[in-house]
């Protein structure tokens, strides 16, 4: 009954279906076809991205586990390790924002605690269409409620995030969720099965018909029938997940578990196959034993359901009772559904009949891999700025306008809806360069940030890719953390189109170059293609989640200006690059030109020097310079510190607007005490780091070159009100 | 000083409370909701979180947990029982405290620092605290305190209002009411003042590196008063 037409309806290509028949030497039955389509879709197989991702740097002295597991793991000393990953849940969130976002958070939490780690922080990167688009407000509200609804109930603080608006997301929003967990180095759990005849255990929620083919949907292009796909969106139950977390950690304290894997995308299919594949074993499952929520579920439905809050565990023999007792204590389903075998096949039984019999290597090793055609994107020519235009601009008006820009304004309306203080260790809250949580009961703290810059990536993917890694690195350094590693969530359009594939390839190259140079390897990640509606793709949006260590949390640096009469320096050279800046795009309405150039030598040198100054206790506050340039950065420091500054533009060749609004990279603003200035200067000169004296901290007001003046209250209002007003309309 | 923190399925501030109680000198035990006996305690705490997922109604299912009979007996015989956030919701569901916590006015979860004015110091929870207001942290979706007019009259007649959302100086107005609570109520007592329910989380404010330290004032004072 299975034929080419049904295969194509499952998202497989004609050639792929032929390959399946050749590998099996027969026609698959419908359940088998479902399994192939789930394992071979883009989301699970990485068939278009694999050959490019393998070039990313993934190793380093502090890397315990790189990509290929449920999440990456890094060493933070004293037997402690941090497990982390970022993942997308874009398509479900567009169809059903609350559940889509909620289950995105649930999924990434499971990826982390599957490895034995207790989650200690959540982050997210969310991107919406133009604020004027009719769907944007409801999507934003739904996504924020969903992220909060899940994370708050789990009792994990959401410590940082990023929100942007751009018309390219009108028909395809992005929701990327990231989780960090803490584990002892010798108690990390992996997904590789080992040993024959070991019991295969199903725990967590019952299996229902929700989310069937969710992974295939994630690999499809949106069209006007998208609303019909609502039933493929999974429904989250954070309460069950909280129980599952506690039960798993309780079982993990002992020595019962050989391997464990959460049932995420493609549910029972991918979890069972991945565990067996990694252990080079076979797996046998009796589907009648799988706890089901609904009546008369077929093998096809059971295998492809994406019901949430479920785990698959391979236990040591004889540990079944210990495990059962723990899951019963937490009121969770527990069922022995199968065993490991030496067949190297997945064999499924239903009503005493064998319903699936597939060699595992055909699903995994033999899955398709494509070297898709891609087009290189040239660096655009610099735009000539009409400097006459500047004359009519009032600098303080421009500053107010930029501070209230949807992509710069305060996102307090969002993060106040996330519990960011539960667990009692959040020492730097959202709205900072990075979020910071202490490692409970120690002096150590972990800083984390999530960044993306679709505008730069769209203008020139190679530069954009490098830029995000650098921005992540700067955000960590700005709070006094030593950057260790990153996770990436690569959100792109249709890989079958040369332009979109080119954006992907070159962004990945850029990420690779920067992370290699900065010794800031990629330890985990996820690729989300087909982010487009009909013919229109999103701007390329890789999100980078960075993690760093602060050895003594008392040395953490914040961005609020601290003391009147302190000196404020700009570290790094300002060339006045305006193309693709907020100033050029939103004030001058010029959208062409190259993004700011990345100089990796300066990036590293400047960053390490700032970290050195922090270690020597010279830095009182710090902030990296990003969107909106120096003036936007210092304005935020003034707002946070309730202080002013008297700014004097250094005697450069460039104009005031270029100096203050240019988005050159590799720069920081730091506040130091007057008495230390000579010592700081000495270090900067010795390290060949360029610096400018920006000005002196004052009681109130920003005064620029003794001419323009604006109060901090006014700036604060500009910064704070846009989102609140937008959401209350 | 012995204390007990009850863990319900879905509690998520139980550990934070344990940390806080121990920091200020309590010998604390964690008690599972399915237990029947309460350990010998000078103070019992129902912690924050989402007991039973907040399904049905916040605190409704937890109020029927096995351990609750012992907790209710303990409180009725004069034992000190404190419910924070979800714990406060459980206390109203058990009817140990009057009223109910409705969904926040703007129908959104709120997580932020607030000031609360101490309304009554003639009890072991707030006696000897010199500050008029405390800066504490709230994190809830259902903190909008509500009760009938008769209940309010009784609450006021017996001086049962413990904490009121206020500004830094103790002024009570709608601008500092984060969730729409009737009369800005952030916490109430039973008539005997041995049972306290409040929405703010003092356990999140016990360290200068955190949001603030006014929680330390509360716990230090509590341990001294219960001695």
C-alpha cells in the first residue's frame, strides 16, 4: 500500500524513497515509512548542513563533550561541569505561540537534565515580524506567556535573552530556547546504549496523538494552509516535566542507568534509534507496552507522536524495581517496553506481530547527505553618507529615537514575566550584558548571553557570522567572565535555494573562523531551515549562546555607572562605520552597505586586555558597544547607574555623528577611578590597545561637547516606554 | 529551633527556603507531601512553586495532601505556620486563612522587587523589626488578594493584615500595587497571628549579591522571636 506518492506526502523526495526501497530490498510498510521520514527529514538528519557543520571548532581544554550528544558539556573546575544547548521551536510557535514556545523550553530543559544536570538557568532569543504587522503583538504575547508558563513552573530562572523585530519574520517568527545545567564531572549521563538484553524503560507522560510528524513540519515551508497544522503542535505540561526532572535526578544519583535519552523531535523513533545506533546495538520494543493516553493508537502513531515529557532509559539488569519505585513516587508512568539486542536492527512488535524490521544503519549512517549548491555573497560597497543631512539632526533627538527603537528599547515588559530569581543565585538579572548565576554554595558564577544580528548577517553573511561570536564574547567579558564555549541555533531559509544556502554556508564559516580564533568552541547546537513563508525567507539569523566563568562572583562587573568624577574610556578604535547601523537604517533610512568589519586580532586583544583590567580591580563598570554605538551604550550605563556624563569627542578626523553612532566592533566602555588612570593607561599602551577618553561621570544629564544636553530621566523614559505602550494598545 | 518545609509535587522554592532557614540558624527538615507525621517543629513552612501544576486552582490540590492534616492540627494547636506565595494560596484553600488569591490584574506573571509596609508588629513574625517597610521580591501569577466584605471586616477587626504593598516610605497607593490586591494586601495572619501567608519571597533576599537583604532581617528576627 505504500508508494511513491505517500512517501512524497511524508516529505521525502522521489530519490529518497527509491533509496529506502533499495536499502530494505523491499517496499516499507506505512510505519516503516513514517520512521524513515522522521529520521531522514532535515531536522533529525542534518542532511543539508552536516558537511558544513563538521568544520566548526568543537574541541578545547575545557570541553568535556562537544556536539553529537543531547547537549554540550564544559569543565568549570572543582569537578563541576556545565551542560548547555540552544534549540529552535520556530514553526510550532508561529502556529500556536503559547504551546510552541512552552514546549520549546520544555524540550531544551529535557536535553540538559537527560545528561544528569540540574538546570540552573534559561535564556531565549525571540524574533518577531514588524511591530505594525497584524500578527506581531499576539505572537509576542503568546510566546512570552509560553516561555514564562513553562520555565516559571519548573522553577528555573530565565536570566537573559534577546528580542528583535524585523519584517522578514512576519510570516515565520523565531523562538530559540537555551538552558544551562550543573553536573558533577563524574556523574554525566550519555545516550550511548551498551550491553545485550538490557531493559528499555519508558518513563514520564503517556503517549498521545499530539505532535505527530512535528519534526517533519519543522522541515516544511509555510503556506496559507498553515493553520491546519495546529494538531501537529505539541502540548506542554511543565508540572509533569518538573516531576520528571526530580525523578530522573533521583534515579541518576544511583548506578542504575546505562543510557538515557529524552523523546524530543520524532519521539520514540529517534530516541530508540539514536541510543541503539550509538551503541552499535539493536533494539526490540513491544508497542503494546507503551503507556498510551488515547484508545486504539496504531504503531505508526505511537512511534511518531511527539507527546512531551517522556524519556527512554536503558537500565542495568536487576535495577527495574529501584527505578519503578522512584517513578511511582513521583506519580509518573513507568514501563519496561523492550530490550537491547545484537541484531543491529529496530524491531517493533504490536499485537504479537512484527510490524517494523529495519537495520539501524540504514536509518542513521545511510541517511541522505547533500552538498547543496550555494552562492557566495559579495561584500557590498560602502555607502557614501550625505553629510549635509547630519547638519539638520539634533543629536539628543536622535539618541532618544534610537533608545526607543523596538530593537534597542528596554525589554522589561518581557522579562518581568519570567521568574528570574528562583533558586536564589541570580546575581545579574535580565537587561544586562549577560545574565549571571552563582554555582550554588561556591564563589564561582556562570555568565551567559544569547545574541544574533540578522541585519549584519543579511548584508554579508561571513562578516555577520564572525560578528555574533565576537559579540557573545564581549558580552561575557563585560561582566568579568572568562568566555569558555558557545552553542548555536542556526535559523535560515530554504537550503534548496542557492541564496539561502549561501547565507548558511558563509555564516557558518564566519562563526567557525571567529570561534577558532577566540578559542571559543561550539559544543552544541541545532539547525532550523525552511524558515520562510512561500517564497520569502527570513534574514539569516544564527543565534549564539555564550557561556563564561567568573571565578569569584564578588568580582563580577555590572554596567551601571558607579561614581561621580570617575573617568570613562572607550576601549578599541572607533572608525565611524555607519553602514547597516541603527543610525543609518532608522535615522538616515539607508539600508545598503557592508556591516562593520571584524578584526579578530583586535577583538581578542581588546577583550583579553579588558579582562586583565577587571582582574586587577581597575574596572568599576563596563558595557560592550553594539547597536547604536558609543552614545547608546553610555546612555544605558547612565540610566542604570542614575548618573550623567560630560562627553568630549576626541579630536579625530571623523564627525561627531560618526563617532557617537558608528557601530565599529571590538569596543567596550569602561569606568575607572581617576587615581588608577595612569596604571590603566600603562596596561593599555603595553598591550597595544587603542583607547579614547570619553568623559567624566557626573551627577546627572548627558552633556556632549558642552553643547547638547539631555536628562537621564528623559532618556530612561524613551528607553522604557515603547514596548509597554505597544503592548497595552 | 526546628523547622520543616513541606515539599509538594511541583514545589520549586522548597530548596531556597531550606537554604534560608539554615542560614539563619534553623535546623530544617524537608517533609514529603505524602508523609503523615510532621517532625517536631517550631516552624512549618509551605514553600512557593506550582504545587500540582496549579491545576484546578492554585493550592487546591495541595491543601488535600496527606501531610496537610498534621499541618492543620499543628497550626490549630498554636504552632507557627508560614505560607509563601503558593504556600499562601494553599493556606487560603485549607481555610486556615480567609480570602483567596486571584489572577493578577494584568493577567501576567510578575517578577520584581517590591516594598511592603509592615502593618502589624505585635506578633512573632514582625515583632522587633525596626524598619517600617521591607524590600522583598515577588514572583507570581495569582497574587491578587480578594475576600468578601464580611471577611474584610473581620480581618480588620482582628488586625490580621500583615503586609501591604507600599512605596519605599510606606505610603500605600495604587501605583505600588503590583497585582490588584484588595487594599494592597500582600500578607495576612489568622486571628491568633501564629499563621502567616504572604506573596513576597523573603528567602530570595538573603544575600547582598542577590536582589537585596531585607529577607535576612525577616529571618534573623523570626529565629530570635521563636527562641
